[in-house]
C-alpha cells in the first residue's frame, strides 16, 4: 500500500508570510503522496474588524453567525486557499484547492445546541467521500483543503481544521497507509513544559494512560491526543505531532522528529 | 465525440439571489457534460467599500491593485464560487470549484502596460491545461470556474470571465464537441435594439460582416462576437448568446434559443 501524508498546518504558520513561504517550499518538496489541510489564522478576524463585524465568542469559541460564515468562506476558501495553491504551483507542486463542498468530499451537519449554546454555522463531519481525492492523487495532484464543509442543503459550514484532517485520514485508510501530521509550535509533546527539548518520542495507548495519570499530559492536549488515538484505532498508521520545520527530515530523510502516536 | 457545454454567467445573475437559485437549479438539471464559468458581480465592490478600498477605474475598467486582488481572490474564488458549489451539490450536481491556479488549469501573464495604463494584477491567458478538467468530467464531476488565473510565480491574477470561458472552450475542443454559451440579459443579439424580441437566430462569418457593415451590430457587441468567432475558428462547435432562463430549452429540449454563431 502506498503511503499518504495528511499534514495539518495552523494559524501560526498561515499568519506569518515568511514562515508560510518556507513551509510551502518544504511541503512541495515532500516525495510522498500528500494532502495539506490548513487552518484559518488571524486574517479572518482582521477582515471582520475592517467590515465592522464583531467576533462573537462563547467560552473562548468563536460563534459563526451568518456574516462570519461569509467571511470564513471568503478568507479560508478563497484568499488563504488560493494563495497557498498559487505558491505551491510556483514550487512545482500541482496543487488543487478544495473545501468539503467541492466534489462533495466532506458533508457535515450544523452543530446542534450544546448546553444552550448555539455555535451557529459550524459543521460536525457526517460523511467523507474519499474517491475524488484518490483520483486526484493518482494523477499527481495534491489536494489543499480549507476548514469548510457543506450541509448538502446548499450551506457552507465552518469546520475545525484538526477534525477535517483526522476525518480525511480515517476515510483514506482503505486506499493508503495514512500518516497524519499535526504541525505544532513546539517540537512535540513535552515531558516537561519548561524544557522545550523534552519531547516524548513515542506514545501508545498504554503509555498515554500513564502520562495522563501522572499529569504529564494535561488538559489542553487531551482532546487533540484523544482524537489522534481515535484515528489510529480507525486504521491510521501513525499520528505525528511536530514542528512545521521538521517535515523534510520526517518525510524525505526518514528521521525521528516530534512525538509519534502509534497503536500498542 | 461527446458534447460539452461551457456556460458563462455574469453579474446580473450572481447579484440576484433568486435569479441565481433558479439558474443553479436549471444548470444542475442539464443532461450533457458541462462547465460553469462565473463572473464577479457587485459583491466585490461592496466588500471593498466596506473595507474602505476605493475601486480605481481607468477608461471604465477596474484597476486591480494589490488590495483589490485580495478582495477578488476572496470574493470570486471563495464566497461566490463556494456558495455556487454548495448550491449545486444541494441540487444533486456534483460540482467542484476551481480557479486557474487549481490543478494549474489556466496560466496567465500579468498584462503589460497598455497606452501607459497599468491594469495591475490582471492576467492575460497564456496556457490552458485541459487534462484535469477532462478527468473530472469523466468522473461525473462538474467544474465551476472563477475568473481568476495564476502567473506560475505564486501570484493570482484577475481575469475576464468571458475570456476564461472562451479559452477553456478552445482548449477542450480536442476532447469534446464544445458549445460555448454566454448567458446574457437580452434574448440574444437583436436586429433592432428597441425590439427586444428581434433576435437574430444565426450568424456566420459572412452574415457577421454584413451585420457590422449595416451597423446592426454595433460597438459594444463587436469584441464579444469577434472573440466568439475566434473560438469557432479554433474548433468550438458553436457559440450561443441567450438568456440564462433559456438553458433548459436549449440543452435538454434541443430548442432554438438566442443567437447561435456558427462557421460558414
């Protein structure tokens, strides 16, 4: 089975033009089949502000009202996605920019009220159709996926980029040996948060329980790692959490970087 | 050879939510292979105004400066394109939204100074790669193309939607019997502008010369028709200029609508 890397890159890279240029050059050079999933970044917030639309936050989460949905559709699906595609093309990576609506690759349903909170136009992934992605990859075309899905009734929905990446990873397991890579500010999951070099190189479900019980892995990381182990249980070969700068070492040079989550 | 319809729809439909919904329902129902090319509309101007960016016009043409390029990339490539795709999906048309950068389908070069006027980030089409579109069509996927191309060096470029449509038509002639349809406010090319029903049903290069010499076809229509005959000379089967409301009659019911341009 051929390898496929699904690489998720977040706002810390998207928001920094130099870091983004350098990342896209590295990404273009990766020799395996690959899919890029990008997050949003601050551009959406800046453009919202420019248009006088206040970001509504509840419990630290952005509420996607109708105006915000327009903004994220423009910024994530248009500005960020197309600029990434154009830059990858200039690095001789034949990229294609997609949202979940395109070729119906990712269908979601509008999140129901949770504890009385209406998150607005936010989509929880319901169904992934991997076939168009498999076809594109077989033609040497690299999908670049924005964190947007659709509800099948004509409405786009804002969707968490980590979730888009892990749902794609699980759906593509049947066709590829899928490695999911979360690019991260830190070098990996740290044993001691004060020591930025104390990267835990491998975690399996058993050691994960131990690291949680001793408090080494704390609140913020738990949902991300729970999701990652769910992906592994569903057939994803590995999940790697590392810095964007380490991708070439990881994939082209086969080096050990970051934290690798694997099955027992 | 299979038929392919390339249908260009402009701002008059894009700007009117009811007309757009009705158009997309009709478009989804068309039984032949099809590609939709959409224009921009007023949304870009409204959002520019909201952000305090003044549209720069020279001789009635919009100048695409760096800020305007951001806006059109967002609005054409994101907001308009993805909402069209989501609506087509809800009408059971498996659409995929693309710009010229996606899968490198349309490469252009930044327009050089013309008569001392710098049009800014405007692209003149240099090369079309039809293969990814042929692959998508063969899988039953319908491309929806925004009026944006890229320069191969990482920059998106604003590109006239009529030109995008005719360049695609010419490039796809080798694989399909291509019919190019320009949706238009009027019922077709009129013999008498005061009589909105005086549609000229067919024009060939000979009758075109006659209609120009007698002044029936005047200034505004000449570039559009010149382009159309260029496409026909390059192998496009026909160019039809008609109202968006006539598409179902034209394609599914094989009726004569609008003005059909054909070879001699």
